[in-house]
């Protein structure tokens, strides 16, 4: 299927590896011009080089910590100057640390809020004028299945990510008349560095090997396997596309059937 987004400018944050990188690759394969960031300057430069080489598309990159709102705004401004008005924005970031209620104080909650909510807000605030001028826009947040079913031991993520979905659902109604669509994508168990390190920690605690822990986790899904970043990215690329023209305010779990609720 031609997604109909050739030459659109897409911003994908936290995109040097994992799902962000896979989404950037999927959009580049559709002919989008890309602006990508992550904190590590050599990692994001290497990702940009690989995407350019693989797809022959223009890629602007910068080392940015998305928790730094001013840096994020400056990144979008530079991306616009380099590539043109932004049509597509994918808000990704690292995840907040795991733990229970008693492990965290106000500063931890503020840091999690900056990392996962304010970064999404600032990205949207920065790209919205371009989308309004074009009367075309796609915004996708990358959260977690925890927005449907909170995950034990991840109280910061469970608390803050739900607020992202609340904001997007509201924006879908406010900007629907201007043809700007807001959707959320919730990964379940996607085989990235982050999943491997979480699996390793849990395996150590349970006194088993990492592969056995991954099998145990995967057995909770309908498909009995973890997903690949490319499988996640294919669904997000659709949400970013012309073909998703009547999809807004939705929260799509890309989880192989991990969430059990209807
Ligand atoms: N994998 C899963 O199964 C799963 C499930 C549910 C939710 N999630 C969530 O999905 C998101 C992406 O996860 P992933 O598995 O793709 O992770 P990953 O493989 O560890 O990749 C994370 C990416 O984000 C960048 N990054 C991290 N913190 C950043 C920050 N503050 N500012 C800018 N870039 C940042 C990293 O690059 P730098 O290190 O260079 O900054 C890297 O490119 C995370 O929020 C994670 O919690 C993942």
C-alpha cells in the first residue's frame, strides 16, 4: 500500500535505536524527509547516516534530551529550517525508572512528567503551526500498554503515560476540524535494548536465564512471541499516513494480544 506521504517532513524523537529508529526507517521508506534526535550525538549521527544511505532521503539529526523543552523546541525550529514545514510528529522518549509508590518522591514524578508528558506537549506545540498552515497533520505518541492496563512495578510510567493519552484525545477533538489527527501507539513486548535489559533484571531476580524470562513474558501474549520493532513501526507509519485519514483520538495497542481487556 502506498501510504501517500512522499516528501512529507516527519519529526521522530528518541530515534537512534529501538522503536523510534524503526519508525524513522519506515517513514523514510515511504519517502518522508526526516528529523531525528536522541541524547547521544554519535549514535544519532550514525542512525541518520544509515537512514540516508538506506533510503536516499534527507535526514536532519541533532543530539537532544527531550526532557529539555527549550532544546526540543530549538531542534524542531532547526529541522523546519533544514527540511521545510513539519507534517508528521512522532513523540517518543526513554521510559522512566521502574519502582513502587514508596520508591519515588516529588522530584522523580516531575522528572517522569518532563520526560514523557512535557516532551510530547512541547513537540506538539512546536509543530502545530506548520500543521495548521497545511491543514494536514499527523501526531502519534509512543506510550505503552500501561495506558490500558497498568504494569506492576512501573508506577511512574503508569501514572504519567495515561496523561499523554488524555491530552491527545482532547487535541483530536480540538484540531479535527483542521485535519490534524492525534493517535497513540502502545507497545507491548517489543524486542529492543530496553526490553532485553528489563528481561535480564527480572531473570536475575527470578534466578533464571534471560531467554527463559523472555519466553515467560511472551507466553502472556496471544501470539506467544515478542514483537519486532519493524512490526511496531509498520502500524505507526500507517497512523502517520494519508491512508489513516479517518482515524483520530484512538489508542492502538501493538502488543500481540498482551492486553486482555476487550
Ligand atoms: N520495548 C518495549 O517492549 C516497550 C514496551 C512498553 C513501552 N516502551 C517504551 O517505549 C519507548 C521506546 O522504547 P524502546 O524499547 O524503543 O527503547 P530503546 O531501544 O532503549 O531506545 C530508546 C531510544 O530513545 C532514546 N532516548 C532515551 N531517552 C531519551 C531522552 N531523554 N531524550 C532523547 N532521546 C532519548 C535513546 O537514544 P539515546 O540513548 O541516544 O538518548 C534511544 O534511541 C520507551 O519510552 C519505553 O519505555 C517500550
